[in-house]
C-alpha cells in the first residue's frame, strides 16, 4: 500500500459493515482504503469535515500495534505548523482505533506538475516557503518525516500542506514496499538512509531540496529507473539545479549535500527562503525569528490554488424521536487525506523523550460528546468491546505486508530448516540454523549440506557478506560469488529463505489468493531484487530479465497465529520452447520466533 491514499474523484458510498460513527463524527462516505485501514469522510455536529482513519480489525487486535499507535498519536498531536495537516482527534482504545485528521481538498504536487508542468514565480516560492515552515514545525515536535515526495504534498486553497508523517516498519507498500528493499521511496531517499547511519532532520532537509528541484523542473531529480539504479545515483550523482531560480539555487545546492553534516537546518532554510521571497518583491529584510509569520502572511496574499470541494451528505437532525440523519451524496473533487501518517511508527529526534502511550480522548470529552448527542437526538455509538479476540488473517496483500512488518519488528529471529535447488542439476541441498531479519536484509548462522556432498557452516550478514564459521575469517561478497564456489550455497539459502525475500514476494506479488492463513501469488522476475535477483543472475551468468525474461516466481506462504512466517515455498519457473516448464523449488520452515540479538561476525 502507499503511505498516502491517492486522490479520488468522488466521495465513495459506504459499504455493508462500515461504521456509522467514530466518536463524535458521523461517517458519511469513504475517501479511500489502505493497508492499515479505511479512511472515511466524517462530519461533526457542527458540520465540520474531517478525514477519519479507522484501523483494520486484523491490526486492532495486536497489542504492540495499539501501544505504538498511541505513542504516535501523542507525538503527532504536538505538530502545530500551519503547513502541515493537523491531527484533530483520536481514540486509541476503541475496539478499532481511529484517528481524525484535518480534511484538505486540493491536488498533490505530483498531480499538479503532471497536469500543468513546473511551478513558477510566487507559486514556486510559496511552495518552498510553506514546506520549510512545515519542516520546522515537524522537527520542533521531535519528529523526522523521512518520506518527502510529491505525493505527500497537497496544494490546498490555503497553501501547501505536508502529510504522511514518518515512515517506519509497519507500513505500506512504500515502506516495504514499493521496492521490497529500502525504507522510503526510491529516488526520494537521502544518501544516509542507504547506510546504517542514524537518520535525522538533515534527511528531511535533503528531501526539501529534491521537492524544490521537482517543482521547478517538472521531473524527478534522479529520473526514473530501477530502485538499485536510483540508489547509486543518490549516493554518487549530483542533482542538476540549473532550473531553480537564482535566489534559491545556492540554498538548494547546500540542502542536497551528500554529507548530512553539511546541510543547513530547517530553520535556516526557512529564514533564507523568507528573505529571498521578500527580496523578490523588493521588500526590506526581517529578523530570522519572524520568518514563519512572514511566510504565512505572504501565502495569504499571493497563493492562488482553486480546489472544487465535493458536496458531502448533510448532517441535519430529523425529529428528535427518530434520532436519524438524512444524507445526499454528490461527488466532485480531488480529495487527499492523511492516510498512513499515523498508522506507522514515528521517527523521533534523539533529544526527545519517548512519550508514554496515551488515550487520546479524555473521559470529559466523551461525556461532552454524549451530552451533545443527547441534545440533538443522535444515537450513541454501539458499546465498545474490550476483550481481545483472535486476530483474523490479513485479507489483502497490503494487509499481509503490514502484518508481516509488525510481527517481524518485535520477533525478528527464528530457527529454520531449508531444502531446495535448481532443477536438472545437483546444485542445491539442505540447510538448518538460525536467522535474524533486519527489515530489508537478513543474517544467517547455518550449516549447509549440498546435494554434491559438500558440508560447511557459514555466517551471512545483511544478505551480502558471507563468512566461513571460523575465527578471523575474511568475508566474501555473497552476491558476487559464482556457482563454482562452495559458499555460493549460502546465496541459495539467503536468496530464497530470508524473511526479507518473503516480504518482497508479498509486496510485489500479483493475483494473491488466500486459504485460511496460507497465501499464494506470482512475481515477475523484473520485480525481483536483492539476494534473490543476485542468485538468479549468478545461476544464468547474466541478467535474468534479459536471459529468461519470460520466467517467473511463484510463492506459497503460511503464517502462524501471530502473522509470522511458518512455511515458505518459492518456485522459479522457466518456460521451454516445446511448451514444457522447468521449475526449481526452494522450501523453508520457520519455528521459535523471538527477539534475540542479531547474529554477529565469527
């Protein structure tokens, strides 16, 4: 799933089983659905519009998710910038937790640029200044956004709005996503996010620079390419900034420094942009402390961004005895809401203490709500159940991806047994040992017994370095080994049995089917990456996408009651010219998931 729900051209009707209320908000339609929940159109008793995110039942039963959701609500409630989407209300203790966010009409920066081309003049300065103000507010609350990209910026009638705060393990197909390899969105990730270095506010400053270049040119700063190609460009290539207006270009160049220590702070960015904007209008300088106030005032004077608002069903009380509402549904606009922003873990700055889990709605607020409902004849929502029921199995690939993320975040280690190899050959064997998942990479400590009679013990770190299990042994690059090397057997295991590979298959799979807690699907070889892609390329001595473009991957995954992998079967099928198919299979069983420390170098 994506971290932000995409625009919808209509307010969608409610479905059977959808809630009628979320706290004080009357649910009048659907705005969209994502892997973490459904976003509904909500209206309060005064008729004010909100976007209400109701978490899926499959995640609502997870105690860890609930605790993290409560922490996120507590932190995000502190973000008070004018150019960020505000959190209005939440109930983290409801049977299905929900969160209400400011409803913001308008196109995303991505759709605006796609439809009308680059931004110019005050429109461009307004975007850059508003985003700088938003980042200052976000960082002041102790949050690092980490996913600045065109689809996370709404050009509302009042000015630019930043949405979707903070990526972390539990979400969407951009996280696991979208590439199955890195956290973040390829081409919009800072250089330090491709390493083990801590990610701080400087990553957002880098993202600000990329957005300015995109808005000024109408094109992604690093172009369009495969995730691994984009990663190399981010790490080694400079962004072309010649299209950025002169007053901003020097600042943008500084924000795009590969070394985060050389980038300015968000506060400095805001001050410089405010000053440049004033100079453009031949106005005198102001104190840096007044930059935010000056930016908001100038947006009020210069920002023009029409956005047709859809007509939502009205919420008018009928006769008190009936206690009902009439609704008329008329749709017509582009709607963006705060989608996965709070369904994912927030990246906090080191200086900020961890807030305790909170119940966002107080008893007094609930009492006031009920009093208002009684006065207007509105029925109270159905009583909430507090008993925990067994978690139902995820129903969609997005839900499954999110559930795997949550489960592996808390219990990343397990024991495993493996068997598999390439058909029409003796290449393959059996393996057993333990593994540890690092989100998009895996560690292994395993004993391998090949079909050819070889036996050895190896340690694999981060799906890339392989060590013979002996003191002071030197590592080989696992993904550069060929089939002639004994250690290449470790690549067979890492490329087909690692939890990161499981997550990649789920994130990229199509035609997924479910029977109970067993899922199956197919993946095109063009969508493979990491150790699996390295394995196939090595076996073919060439790029699988070029040598065997018609080949494909199928998988069958069974998860346990806590949504952790239990059995995983991966098959690589190569169609033959005579109508036959060669299929190589690799089967893994997992047991004893736990939270032990990562596997270390011998």
